[in-house]
C-alpha cells in the first residue's frame, strides 16, 4: 500500500448484519417438513462489511460508517470488524434498533437467503459525519436497495466525496423486492468504479442484451467492473474491454461474499495505482479464494497479504492470465 497522509485508505459506508449459514442440506426446505443441515457457521454478513473486513485483512487501512443495534449480533459485527483491523468508531449503535441478520441455505451449489434488515433500514445520510470523509483516499458504498434512508442522497454523498478529492466505488447489490428502481444515470457520474454483477446490470438497464447494458452503463462511469461468477469478470475502462476467466481454488464451500471479495481485491490494487487488468485479476483471485470457506471472510482469517494468497493458491503472477 502506498504511503499516504490520510488516516485511512478507504472509508466504507453501508449495511451491517450477521450471516447464519446452513450448509450441506439434502434438499431445500418446504412447508410442513423439517430437514437437517450438515454444517453451520455464524459469521460477518453484508456486502459492505465483507468488503471492509477483507480489504483490511489484505493490509489496507479501512474505516466503516454504518448502524447496528446494541444487541449480541451487533457485538458480533463489531468483534469481526475489529479483529480484521477495521476502524469501527464511526459505527452508530442504537439501543432502539436490532442488528440485521441473514440466514443462508446452501444446497448443491444453490443458495437461498432470508434477511431481516433491522438497523440498516434506518441508516441515513444524517448518520454520516461528512467532514470525516476527507480522512480517506477512497469511499465505497454497498447495498443501495437495503438502505432506503440513503437512496435519495447517494448521488450527493458521492459528489461530496469527489469534491474532497476521494475516488469512489459503488456496488448496488440485489433488490429483494425485484423493482430495480434506481436512477443510476444520476449516481454514476460521481462514481469511479461500478461493481455490478450480470443480473444486476441487466435488471437496472432493462436491456435485451448484456452488450447493450454494458454499452449504456460504461458511458457513465470511468470503470465498469462486471462480475460474471464462475465465468470470471469483464472490465470496461477508457473504451477498452478486458475479459478475464475466473480462477478456481477448489474445495468449494459456498459463494457467499465472493463478489464482495472480488471488490476488495480489485480495490486493493486500484489503491496501488495498478493497471486495471491487474486490479481485475486480483479481484478474480480474491473472489475464488473466498469460496473455499463458509461466508465471505472466513477464507482470509490468516491475515496474509493478497499477494501471498495469490502466490500460494494460484502461483500468481505467471498463472496464464489473459
């Protein structure tokens, strides 16, 4: 990580919750029947928190702004973030609210999720100490549809960060209500890196082809980093399109947080002013490694640098990146 006069490399703004993950189901649940899970994990959840935790584990200086309750789940969130080295002093703990939780059900590579939003649904622009954004080099925001209090103000948040000299990134995540109502044309001009997956991009643009969706959105943002799951990723930057296949680490456990881990790997190299192709490759690496343990952060608990993971798992560089 480059030397900097800033307190933080990245401030992450977004949702916070825990994940209760049930793996090794023989089938998905149906009404009126009870089934067994072969494995269970309680871990840090939420797109924003997984990214923050992993990015900090890779060596970046990361702070978080969000809202949780004062309950035990809230303490789990704080403990996980602080263990990863994330600065949590700007996280609001509200005794009138409960911390959000997601239950993940895994069966034969398929995943079902049920989420209780809790405090994240009450998070708003008024909870953000805007003057403190200048303490960081970069601002990241995740999960637009989970935070209704932020939706009318997100463009202003990014615009404020840009005026302070920060670079910015945005991962809108899924819309549980399937409306996909987002004025991305008003938000993306203030975003440096947009991190959708294929389905999300198709849904918000309502285009009939992925190519048309990419063309529309890439005209609005300097870097479009499109996640394609097991097929890898595509980036569009300065008119150049780069496709890179996925890495496959083996020992697949679940894909929870793989996209957020991609974001973390990408941003780590972006902060080092690496070429976009290298940012993309490290995103693919981090996403692949994430799938080898339950949840989005467990695979990185050893606090290695991402370079160490890349060399040990994929003999990278020199792994035949195209």
